[in-house]
């Protein structure tokens, strides 16, 4: 978020410094210290994969062009054995995270069932109201704040109460598609991303990033609405 407001200019000397071996090593060491869980798949696994692929490439003379951040790690992997097939497999999500994703929907559906069985009159409809109102309004508000078109806001109002009950579908998946259909980003818009993403005004002006902002805004709004709706529904039990 802070980078969108950063006006610092990159000098030629700073670019040249990035090519220095010691400077790159310091950057990798800092990344390992701050984000070891990121460095492992982003740098270390790729180092092993790239070095293995290069060693198995056909021909007597092999030229490999890689990023400076990979050189030292790849050199340390030279001559080692790497199971590239294992690195290509995406690890399954943990059972705990899967359970957490389904916790709120399961809780709300159980609350609806309890209300329907024990309070078939007005209280059950109050529970539906307590869920639909905050998810719809906050999903629509998030879409509006992100600069979504009126039809996208309407789609967020309709989709948010339903998508929040299904962890496999985010509100932004629906709203983002509607916004993309209405705004239709072009290849030229993608080519301007490097410049437009330097400021909030540019991100709002570029249809490509505007669609992403709308998808993100609707998802965050609907998620906040789900927390509000859950608390509200539980108070009616």
C-alpha cells in the first residue's frame, strides 16, 4: 500500500548496485531472515529446479541466463540430485485451514437450521435478515469504494450473502467478472501497468487494475459482512 504513494526515483547508481554480488547476497540473507517461508519456494526450490534442469540439458556447451538472486544458490546446488517432480507438486492445504474456512458457513447453516426448527415464525426470518443485510451492504460498499460500476455493485449486493456461505467462491470472483465484462481491459492497458501502478490515480484509471481493485474490494466487504452477520445471527439464537 505504501508503494503507491512512494515518489522516490531510482538512480542509475542504484540499478548498478543491484548487480553487485555482495549486495545481492545481503538481499537474499535479509529475505531469509524476514520471510523464510517465502524464500524457500521463491528462491531455494527454484535454485534446485533450475540447476537440475540445466545439468540435464542436452549439448556440450550450455548457456543459462538467470536472475542475479539465483546465481549463488544454483552454484551451491551444482552436482546434487534434485527430484523436480516433487517440486512441481503443489502441497495440499492443511486440514486446520480447511476447517477454519468452513467454520463460519457451518455455524451459520446450523444456526439457520436451529432457528427453523425451534423458531419457525418471525425469529427465523430475522436470522436470515441478520445475515443478508450486513453481507450484502458491506459487499456492495466495498465494490463502490473500489470504483465499481453500478451493475457490479448490484452483483455484489446479490452475490455476497451466497458466496460467503461457500468458501470455494469469493464475492470478488463474481463481481470481478461482471466488472471485467463492463470495463473490458485491453492489451494496451496491461502494457501501462508498470506506470499506472505507481499511483492510486493510475490504478483507478487503468481498467485492468480497476477490475482487480473491484474484485478485492467486494471480497473484503463481503468478508467483513460475514463476521458482522455471524455475530448478529448468534445473538438471535
